[in-house]
C-alpha cells in the first residue's frame, strides 16, 4: 500500500511539474493592467483661491482712499464637471493628454476693511477649463502621475456701496497655467477611480470702468487650488500576450 501511495504521489508531482514547465515564460505578467486607450468621465470636489484686487487709480476711487490699496477675498467652493483623454503605456510609463471642464461655485463676498459700514467686495470664479499633458508611473492597476498645461476661467469682481447706491462690476476671461498630479486605480478593465490635485495660476487682469464718483481700475490676481475625485471609463484594445510580457 505504501508503495502504491509513493507511486501515486510521484505521478501527481510529475504531472504538476510538467504543467508548470509548459507555462509561458513570465506568465504572471499576463495579469498586468494596460493603461493605454481613450477615456472619459466625471469629477467633483472642492477648490480654494488666493484672489486679490488692487486699486491702481492714482487718486483712489469710490471704494478706496488712494492708489495701492488691496482687497484680499480668497473665495472657495464646489467644482465639478467632465473630462476626457487618451494615453499610451510603454513598459511602466504612461504618457497622455487630458482636457476637463468644471462648473465652479468658487465665490466669496467680504466686508470692506476700508469702509466696513457700507462696502462689500466679492470675487467669483466660474467655467474652469484645463488642457494638460500627463506622465505617470504604473504598478499594475495603480497609476501615479504628474501633469501640466493650460488653464482658463471666468473671473468676476464686484464692489458695492449700499449707502451711496453704487455698484461696480469687472469680468474677464483669465488665461494661465496649471501643474499638479494624482493617483488612479483600476478595479476592473474599463473603470478607473482616482484623486487629482491642480495648482492653477491665472496671473493678473486689469480692467477699468466708472461710477458716479469717478473712474475705477483694478488689477485682479487669482490662484486656485483644486482637489477632485474622478471616475473614468476607459476604452482600448486588450494588449496581446507578447506585449504584456516583460
């Protein structure tokens, strides 16, 4: 009986060894996730901004007492919208491009530090658009990436004096640049979830107008920090067995 068991065990071991020997080299790599393809999806999160409005009128204005006075508004709020992109993987490196549009509720109105009894200053940032290049490092179905490119948004400045019934509005499309990065995870082939951070510098815009009390000219400088969660759906051909191997 013991001889039979020994022969049976030997036969099983020989069968297993034969099966292992017949596997293709680096067969474990066939489970490697491929990030190549096109994708689209939605994102949502929050943003905060460092926004200032500098009075550049030499004689002051209806809302200031002299040239060089500055309002620091620093609005914050919700951002959310859609994105799309394409990317290609070479080994562990992934290179691509991404465009996104976000509705934004980034806004704040403060009491004037100069005339606190009567005046308010508000800043609103809307219609955030970004077009960026991305480069990332993949570890199977995880991707860590950095990005950089172009950004734009509609930035509005509003000043009000309720005692004198004065209002001044200044709107501009501000263009700038963005850098940032993020981390993504693909739980299944066509679904990607992740978190993304963007630092966006819109530079400055100077606009002019007038009220019943005279000319108004303000330079608005805006920087935005945005953090969003992303859900994407990716489409692309499954790589061949040969291209998956390392």
